[in-house]
């Protein structure tokens, strides 16, 4: 038992010591710092460089897979080795032992092609050694670029599916855009002797190799002699394609691929174990750098007992000058629209060149600053593209910048163009507008325009001011249809612009219930030329829809007077309306010292303000009370106030106030329930004096309309309010007169409402015809596409008087009297009979 306790104690102490040791280590150069919660494993480019988006991948740049594996333009001597200057990835953390970034290796050279070395997947390791970080710009596919002797990688973010081959030091993948850290043990060493043998059975190459190495006294001196011979006797320059023997014995001109191929075959021909390595040549620096496709490279490795050693037999390369020319471009461009550019790229010998051109727009052709419009591929010396013009205006140089290749230098072409902007009008103008309204909007342009534009109404134009693109103008239109036009004739690099729309001007009005109880909705009707219309209604922060003119909105109201801004955006209408939220009151009365004392209280027992009237005598309430000297009072009328609804009390008897508590206490629960059941809104009826009960409620301006109520009530219309049972109207303008009546007697509430339309009698005759349409719709179904005459024919009736009046009024604009209106109505009654 003691042994077990001692063993457990030793384990705890060991773990504690190991934890302390790990915490004391500096993982900042190992790649493990992320595992202990420190370090920057974020993606991106620490140098802050931004490159355009090239529509390519690592594999596409190098011609896809070759017949022996690898990439075609790297491994196949029959393919051109001259990749374009396209950014592929960022890398940091390199030095002279790690700046050759390999993709794959090849040991066998057959029929002018290198055959990729294959092998099984090996187990990766993360040594405590040098690390580098690589961040893709384009998609990396087939292979990951890594330094020599990279033993493992650590992806940043998404995992990278991969196969690591320890024999070649390469990582095969499908595709990735994920950044990653690599961990390499590469270091310089002093080699002794070769590890293994190789052969390349070509007598001519073998003879040259033996001649080159004749004076070498060690294995290292042999390969150094081959490397020196190639560097000093051959030229590193662009060639379209060449065989290795043609390179060695005839032209002595080739690319890095030919130098590496010659080195490996010369070495193998005399038994030296060598292979070609394909990848990128980076700068041996710790700081972040961009690797381009034109940094693609081929070098060699020789195997010594101490490991593989890299050799670079190619001397400094010679660049070839190029010429870039734009052969076509639209001379006048419009901002935000497309333009076409075409051109060519050739080298100093007149040969076609492939790669990429960047199309810039520059104010100053000598400036480094410009707007990149696009990146365009050059194929067989030709390029063509349709690009979008940036949102700028003025005179610009269009610069086609050939980015260069491994051997071809960059070049420019920069013709001048003029870029114009096509302005547009942004105007809120509905199809229906008031007769007086404010037209506002904006002329969208870059830069914003200040000056004058033309505003035209039915062809009559005037100039209005525009400031920073914004304009605002008051308009007065006659009732009816009009064409409104806004015309900008263009100025400088701003093209002309025009806006036209047909609108109907008319009378816009909103009728709203001016008094509501607590918790009740505010309701109303929207009219255009006296007809209810669908519209959006905005009251403060509340927006509702008016359907057939009617709307209802639940608003936060205060007791008493509320000023509400009512907006109808669909009709460019805005008006401030007054709505009163009111409470009901209770009227109490008693005889005191021969006087009638009237007290008006709200639901909480607070005294009401306002006036009270008894049998024609009117007095102001003081602290909710007024006294009257009357003998036999019959009716008490409280006219209401901003806070309280009107109320009436028919006088029957006066109860002394001292008895009220006793009476209240005597009310039984059953009587109270019955009383509440009686608390409902009853209807007040209206009786309009007219020639026939079914005749539409339509009168012309200036005519007298008489209305009788079923009982006296408070009546409100057109801003007037009175307590009466008869109303006489003489409308002075077209529209709709909405008459509301209400009466409260204690808890008993009564309401009534009627609408009187004031319009030309041609409108009234049209309303009669709509009644026949309704009958036709019930019997025949859809009648929208039929004329009134066709509907009557389908119904088998003839109302010639009505039809004549209707057609002359609608199509001929004829005006009618009330007598004509009645004659048309009676003709309607004659043909429809009971269906009226």
C-alpha cells in the first residue's frame, strides 16, 4: 500500500515538473505556440499587399499534369518554360537553406520528359526546428510548396488532406486555399561521399561528363565541376523548347529547366545519384514576400551519405524586352458601363508573348497610382476584354501593363480616353398628386451636380436650382392629368438625363375621427377627388394601409389634445390633425337651498371642466360644479371638453347626495350584471330629405341638403359641432361631407354616421350605372371588359335615358342638373324593379 502511495506521489511530482518545464520553453519559433494559447496563426498577408483576383490555379499556370506526372510546362522539354508574372502565395521565415521551395522531384528522364518520383505516404512529425509560413493567393493544387527537409505542416484554419513522402520531402494534395506552417530541419553540411549510384546510358553525355570531372579528386568536386561548367559556358535565357542534347552540344542556350536537366543527366551518366527538383526560387529572407508563377524554378539534388544536397547550375538569367500595344479602345467611356479593349504583346524579336496584362485607368500616366479595371490573359500575343468603367469622370490614360514572365520583361501602353457619367433622376412622384405639392428629388451623378435643370409641366418649362444633386420645387397644378418632365442637358463629363411621368392632380383630403376613447383606434378615410382610395397612411411612427379609403391605427395618445402628423406618401400629402382622447363622465344633480346643483365627474371621481346647460341656461363648471335657479328642469346637457366626452341627463328626480352611498350599497350583484349587459353602443339613425329613398346621396355645389336625426345628439361635420336633431348643409366645394352624431346618457352610448357626396351629377349618373354593373356581376360573373350598354343587353333590359345621360357625360363631358339626375335614376328603377 505504501509503495502505491509513493508511486502516485512520484507521478504527480513528475507531471508538475514537466508542466513547469514546458511552460518555461520558448515555442515562438517552433510552431507550437498556438497549442499553448499564444502566437499568431491567422491567415492573410502580413505585408499588407493587395493583389487583383486572378482566375487561375497553381496547376493551370503550369499547364496541368504532364504525361509523366508533375506539371507539363516544368517537366516536359517540348513545352515552353516561361510562366507569367502571376502572384501565387506569400511566404515568410526563409533563409539560405530553405528558400528553394519544392513541389515534386523526378529521377528518371524519358523521351524528353521528367517522370515524377512516386512513393507511399509517410508519417509526418513536427520537430522543434525552423518554421516558415505560407499563405495562398490562388488555389494551390496537386502539391504544396515546402522547403527542403520539411517534416510536417500545420494548417491554419481548415485541414489540408495530404500525402507526405519522406523520400522526396514532398506533400501531394488535391487543392487548398488554407495557410499553413511548415517545419524543416534543413541545414548546411560538409558532404563526404555519394550514397548509392545512378546511370543514364547516353555515350555522348557520359563522355562530356568524364571530361568535365577529369581533374576532380572527390565526389563533391565532381558535382561542383559539373555545376561550374554549366554556369560558365551556357546562357540562361528564354527558348521556346529544346532537347537537352541540343542544349548541351549546339545552342548552349536554355532555361533553368534545361540547366537542371543537363546537370542531373551528366551526373547520372557517371554514376552519381542525382535528381531534378521542381518548385519555386524565393529570396532567402525572414520577412514576408510574394511568390509569383514567374518564380518557378528547376534545380538539382545529389545524394551524399549525410543527405541530399541542392545544386543550382543555372547562371543569372537574361531578360527579353517586350512591347505592349492597345489596338482598340472605345474613345468615350461611360462610368459604370462596359468598355472593350484589345491589343497585343510581343518581344524584341517580334515573337508573340503569353501571360497577363493589367488594365489601369490613370489621371497621370507617369503616376504609380491608378484604378485597376481588370486583369486580362494574353494568349499567343493577343488580348481582348470587356471591362466595367469605374465610377469616375474626366480624361484618363488607359494603361495596359504586361506583368512579365520568367524571361520576358514588363511593358506598358497608355492611350487617352474620356470617361463620362450617365446621371439618373431619383424622384418620388406617385401617379396621383395634390393640386399643390412639393416636388423633390436628386440628380444622381459623380461628381454631384450643382447648377440648373429644366422642370416642365405639359411642355411649359422653367429652370430650377440643383445643389449637390438635390432639388426641391413647389408645384401648383390644375385638377386633371399632366405630364411632368425633368431635363438635364448635360455639362462637362456628365451626359444628358431626363425623367418623365404622367400624373393626375386632384383634391386630397383625410377625414379622421377627432375624438376617441381610451384604448380606441384612430380611424379615418382617405379621399382623392371625393373618392375613397387605397393608400399608405403614416401617423407618427405608425404605418397602416387604407383599404377602400378606410384605415384604423392604434396610437399612443395622451388624455386631451393630441397633434398628429398624418402623411400619405402615395399622394405626397401631409397634414397635422387634432385628435382628442376623452373619457366618459357622469352627471349628478340635487336640490340645495332651492337651487339645482349639477356635478360632473369622470370615471375616477375627478371634477370635469367645460360647460353645462340646463333648459337653455349655460354655465361654466367650477371644480366640476355649477348651480342653476330653475323650477322644473327637464334636460341637463354637458357639452364636453378636450378631455371629456359630452353627456346628457334627462331630469326625473333629484336624489340628495347624502343618500347616494346608501343607494349604491343597496344595488345587488344581479342588478349590477344586468346593468352592464345594457352597456352597449346604440345606433342613431339619419333621415335625408330626398326625392326617393334609394337615390344616391349626391348633391352639387351650392345645393341645400337637409338631414333629420332620430333623436337629439351632438353632431360634428366640417369642423362644426352642435347639439341638435336637424342639420342643413350647403356645400361650397366638391368632396365628401362626413356627418357624425353621438350621444351619451350615463353609461348608455349612441353613435351614428352618414356621408354626403358633393360632385357633378355626371358622377351621380355614373354611380347609378355601377349599380347595374353590380346586378350584372351577380348574374353574369365578370363584366369588367363590357360596356354599360353591353351589360344591359346581356341582362335583357333597356334604359336608354340612363345610357344617353351616362355616355354623354362620360365621353362628351356634358354637365347635368338634379332634374337630369332624377330622370336617369327613375329610368334605372323602371328596368331593375325589385332588384333596386
